[in-house]
């Protein structure tokens, strides 16, 4: 029933969910807040209960945070120009606010193709330079393919917490990978996803006059076909499916959004605060039944709190 329920959430057929990866150690980054959204710290291992498919399991809580391996994947097609111009300006925020001194960063862009702009590095200046070099290209936005590529890049970072920030629209445009493929692969690799969404049809109105990229390309070209008919079509398209909401929900992240540069800066600061206030719970699965989806439930004893954690994993 749990497997069927997950398919219903995705709205996809069972034959499309084909990617599986073995996960002997399940990592469960967990955020605990009070009813007003204030983060609660100072909890210890004995304050938590972790359930695997309804069964209470032994768990551990790491006292010292693992270093973070962060991949930032940015939508870079033509429609993303105004948002991309803002993203270029915030590269220096990721090292101090998100990864910290012990972390590493990598950068992807995705349009009709997925491109690795910067391999993992601890050099924040190198990462910022790669981010400033991005410019719009193409018409597609292969979000799901970008998630799959990011998970592949994380393979060499076994000792790190794996975090993916997706900056783009809320829906995939043209990936070969299905949404269920991207989610199950991210779950299996213990990747937490934070989608940071913008609208390709409202963000351009925040661009400044004749603002241009380094190549001379306009940030927003009023003759590019972004007319009212396209706007209404896009509203209808986004209303049918929100890919990034599923990516956040099923990996334990949270979905955020921005329109202006100040809003984007606040969002990145929020992600950093969230990551550095989480409890890193872990347990080892003893169930070897392949192809079964396991629900994870995390509770805090004797407290009226809100708990956010990844809701499950695939057994292999």
C-alpha cells in the first residue's frame, strides 16, 4: 500500500520507477521547530524516536556535524535570464553561509543539456567565478536530469552530508529521467534537496532597464515572445504538476522561492540556517526485501514540536 501511495503522489505508473540503489546506512537530517517556527536546539539522542515502517529502530545522533558537500544546480535557459542575472551575484554567499570552512561546492547548469560548471572545490572564489560565468542558453529545462547528474557527482563524497540546491522553475521541461527516477535516486544516495523557485514570467519585470550579461546579451529581451498568452499557458502548465515540491518533500528538504535579489539572498541564508541547526540522525536497515518503500517517522518525546525529516527510502 505504501508503494502504491507513493505512485499516486507522483501521478506516475509503476513501470516508470526503475532506479534503485542500496542504502545500508540511512541518514535522516531532522529539523525541529516549535509551533511558531523557532528552531529548537539542545536535544540529544534520547529525545528522539525513529520508526522504520512503523517499527522502532535503534538510532544515533551525531554530535559534530559532518562537512557538507553542496551542489548548486541552476536553470540556465533563455527564459531564466532575469533570474540568472541575480544568481550570478550571490556566489560568495554559499561558502560562509551554507557549506562552512570544511565543506565543498560544485556547480551545475541545466537547460537543454546538463553542464558541470565547477567540480567540487573548497575554494569559494573559484565557485563564485564559475557562477558569474553562466549565461542563458537553450529552451528546455531538464530539471530531473540535473538531479540525476548531481547524485552521480555525489558518489565520491561518502564522508559528507549531501545537499542539492535547485534554482529554477518548479517544473521539468524535457528530461529523459522521470520525476520518480530523480526522487528515488536522490533518496537512495541520502541527498537532501532544497528547491529555490522563480517564475520565468514574473522575474523579468524586476530586471533593470538595459541590464546585460558579460557577453552583451540582454538579461531580459522584451521581444523574446514572453507575451500574455504565454503567461496564461504557463500558469495552467504549472498548475498541473509541481516537480520541485515532490523533490523537497521526499528528500527532507524544503521548497523556497524568490523574485528579487534581496529575496534570493534571504533564501540562501535560510537554507544555511536550516542545515546548520539540523540533527543528523542515522540508523542501519536490516530489511533486504528488494523494491520495497520504507516509511521513516521521527518523533520527539514529550514535546509539542514540528519535525521535518525525509519520509522514507527504498530497500534493495
